[in-house]
């Protein structure tokens, strides 16, 4: 714990990352209490205040139907984080299990599992997601499915590489000689040694998932209106640049803050967890 | 003395056709109950391949391995696995850095389902003190231990399930000289106290002279000479053995005195 603190405080960027991520998470979790106009997350129309520049009442301005942009950004964070957590919660276990078994077992299993992974990796991620969303209905659930489908192969590849080098370690031989099951060797011996790499990548990926999800929404393939989403807010506002600049600038900044924060934290974690090995 | 382990016409060929490597060639030998049999040879002479076949990590190409007169299949049962344990060369790699010392030592007890939870903890403590470690170390990570301590933990792991036959694959070559001497003395004491049988793989002939009863000399996968330690050192029959023995650096009388003084001082500690 002490060493963790030292690394965090020695590097102001890590601290900034922690601050930004905490801010984003707090906003998302307590959105109902923080948002000045919670009802604006849905289909609300207020023509008195439509398309207004930032004022004391609406600190980030209002959109084309008069909804408070700040409130909508806060709720969009909630959607982004849920999306990130769900995508990683599905993609990481799949990728990790594929990578662990391919790396430890070698031979035919390795060939089949890793070539399958290569097939997914060979398709540009955004293109795969766009193709999937084109076939499926563009809903939040399908957005998650699409992003998950393109995300697990990266974990398979990462864990495969770590597991393959860990397989040569003496402790694996020791467990084999004792007669421990494959399940024990893979999950109890090798997996703990892959965790630092996995956790670091997960943190970095939270940012990337938010970007990909926003890109999909920007193209109209992700979260659908009236649910607030940073990507679709940017897309919608882009048509009214530069006059109604707040429509794009604030959601854009919101994406930037979240992605930047998760990346900084990821770098700090890499240092904290990596050095312990 | 009855044979605890018999190797009969054991062969190992890696690969096929022209690129095939005959790593172990027609090896037959008996390991007697309670002895320390050294397997000596330079790197690449097939020592570790032989050990891996005995441990059931890789299958033999032909020949048989008998434990107490019963042939071992390549697919070992847990009972077979329990009978033969291993201490590896590098204690930095042989203990999982992410598991506690106690968890590593307890693995065999868990796998063979020996006793209940409390029994296993008690056994881990007992076996750690058998190898001269503080039982409290079981809660620590291997990273907190020195090289010598880690190798003691590896020895404790091999002893935890009361196995009689232990394969020691260069157990001291990764340690510095003084620690080496202590670990060797520990191994020797344990063998006498617990009636263990050692298959001691090494390239270090000075270690062999100290600890082994008999020596099997390997060259390019074949057993070239097999004799009592004294006989082998005093009247080696094969040129290859003579070369190996003459390659051991001879200590001067001064150095010998210095070493024995050090050893007696250690003894008093």
C-alpha cells in the first residue's frame, strides 16, 4: 500500500488520472443527485430554453430541444461506464480462458484457439462492430455485443503470451510432477501471474471501449435517442458548428476527460503492478 | 538392498527421421532403497531427460520404469506421482511468486487429499522446521526469502507427502558455495533420518564425492560407467570418466584447510 502511494504521489499525472476517474465515476453513480435536471435524460422538450449557450441555469448550455447538456452528459457517463464494465466483464473472461489454455496446453489446442483469435484480430475492430450493428438492431445491448466480439481476442493474445512464458517456469513443472490438475495449474498457478498484465490492460481499455462505443453512436449505430450518449451528442451537435459550439465541445471534452483519466490510471497501475513481479 | 526404482532398456528419441535426437540410449540401472545415486554428465548428456521420464513428465520411447518391482505407466495415477518427488535446480523459478510458501508446500497434500485442513497446516509447519526454516515463513511470499531458504522450501515441498524417492535435479548449482554446503548437509541428514532415496543429478563431481553412494556417468545419452563412488574416483574405467574427474579443479592444501575450518565453524553455529 505504501509503495502504491509513493508511485501515485511521485507522478502528478497518475494523481490526475485518479482524480479524473473518480470524478467520472462519482458523476455516473450519483447522477440522480448531481444532475440539475434529471428528467432531461429522456424525451423532454422545453422550447423556452432550446439551443442556449451556457448560462448560470444551464452551465453547459441546452440542446436543440431545450434539454440541459450538463445533465445529459452526466447520464451519458453512466451509460458509457455500464457499457465499458459489461463489455470487459464478458470479453475479459473469454479472452483470458482462451489465452490461458492455448498458452499452457500448446499443440493442437494452441493452434485452433489462436488461429480463431487471429481471424477476429484480422478484421478491423470498428468495421466488425459496424457490420454486426448493421445486421442486428442498433440497441444498447447489441452495441455491447458488437464491442465484446471485437474485444476478447486482445485478451486472448495478451494472456496467451504471458502464459506461454510462464509455462516454462519451474513452478509449473513442480505442479505437474505433483500431479495437480490442469484446472489447478491454469487457474491457480499461471493465472495469478497474468493478473497484473490483465488488470493494467482492463483499465486502459475502459477508455478505449468508451471511444469505440462513442464512435458507434457517432455513426448512429450505438445507443439510440433519447438515451443520452456522448458520441451521438457530438454527432448531433457537429451539424451546428461553430454557432452552437457547446453542443459538441462539452460532450467531446467529456469523452476526453474519461479516456485520458483511464489511460493515466492504467499507466500508473502498470508501474505499480509490474514492479512487484 | 532391494531396488526401489529399476530402469530397463530406457530410450528417448525426440523428433523423427533425419532430425531425430536420441537423447537417452538404452539405459538400465537399479536404484537401491535408501541410497544416494548420483547421475553425472555434462550438459546435454540426457540427465534431465532421464529425470523427466522417471517423473512421468515425458513418455519414454521404449523400455520400462519399475517402482518397487511394478512397471509405471506413462499416465501416472496420483499414487504413482506421490511416490516420486522432485527438487529443481532454480529455486527462483520453482516456487510460484504469487503463492505463499505454505501454499506451495501444501500443494501435494491438497492434491493427494491427505488429512483435513488443520492436519495439512500442521504438516506444512512440521516439514518446514524439518528443513531448518521457521514455520512462520509459510505465510510469506517466496520473494521475501533468500536463495538458500527458497531451496529449503522446495525440499520441504518434496518431503511433505512422505515420499521415499526424491529426484534432485542439480539442487545446489544455483546457490553460492557456503549455502551449497549447508543444503547438501541438510539433504544428507534428511536422508539418514527419514530413510530417503535420492537420485542426484549433477555435473559437479565435488558434490558427488561428498554425498553419493554410487555414481552413474552419462555421456551423449548412454550410461558409460556405473560404480561405487570410491571405486569410481579411485579407479575410473572409462576415458570419459577420467576426463570428467580430471576436469574438477583440485584444491590446494591451504584451501582445503580453509574450507574445513569454515565448516567446523558453521557446525558450531
